[in-house]
């Protein structure tokens, strides 16, 4: 049994594009951003995590229509057009690239066509298509993923005497108006109740209200 064909699925329409030939290899890239601070007397700078950058998927797709003696651009354009803005979405479509265990939700960020064989009339019949896909994470899905994390990713705050939820929100989020995220996460129905000595879990942002799906960030 041969290796299954790689597929590119357009998420909103379920249109599937099967590549003519599976890529020989693909590359997944991921990196993080760190801020550095130089401290006098230390042998090196102190690093602090800032944020993670998007993952990217790179591969070369081979297209050949020599046997049918037809223009290979009929095939390459099926991929390249995924860069176009969809009139219903007002943006290029979200895709899912799948091949065996690879499942990558993304958008097409770059496509480079190289034509290497031609018919007598100049029509290309063989091409290499180098493509780069950027991982697509929407705010709501990312927030739900964050809220499914374990308590290891949640800070704990012991309330001092007279301390209010807006004050706690200012401390952790630099925004007193996000106190509702703390109240909802800790099932506090009355924000005016006395909280002295109470241990509160401080959820990560963005926070999705479990009852309405509203995103707090």
C-alpha cells in the first residue's frame, strides 16, 4: 500500500486539494522571543520570556503534467490562489494541511513557483512550488486552550486585608476592569464580599466565560 496523499483542506468550505506528488520532506519551525537585561556584576544578561512566535510549515511540492501535455499552471494555481482574499471571509481562507500524522491549521503565507520544463509552444509542464504556511490561532480557540490548562499555569494570590478584586486585577493584569475574570474563575458571586485571607486562583488571559463564551482580555 502506497503512502497516503497529502491534503490541503479549505476549512470554511471543506474543499480538498490533493497534491500531485507527496513532498520529499517538510520543515516545522517554532521560536520564542526573550528580552535580555544586563545586570552589573553578572557574567551574562538576565533573560525573560516575552512571547512565543507562530509556527510555520515549509515544503516543496512537485507538479508534472508532461504525460498529459497540458499546462502545469492549472495545478500550481490551485495552491497559489489560496493566497487570494475570499469574498465571504474578507481574508485568505484558513486551511488544514494533513499528511499522515501531520495536522496543521494554517494560512498560506508564501508561494514561489519555479517552472523547469516546457512544451514546444512555451507552456510549462513541470514546476516546483515552494510554500510556507503560518499556523492560524484565533483568539477564542486560543483562550479555550489556555483555560483547559492545569493549575500549574494558574497563579495563586492570598488576599490581604481590605484588598479588592480590581486591585488584584491591576496587580496581575495591569487593568482593574478585568476583575470579573478572577471572580468567575473562583466562583465569587458577590464582588463586594469580604475576601481577606482567601486564596484566589489568577487565571491566564485571555479568559473565556464558561457561561456565555465572552472573552476577557
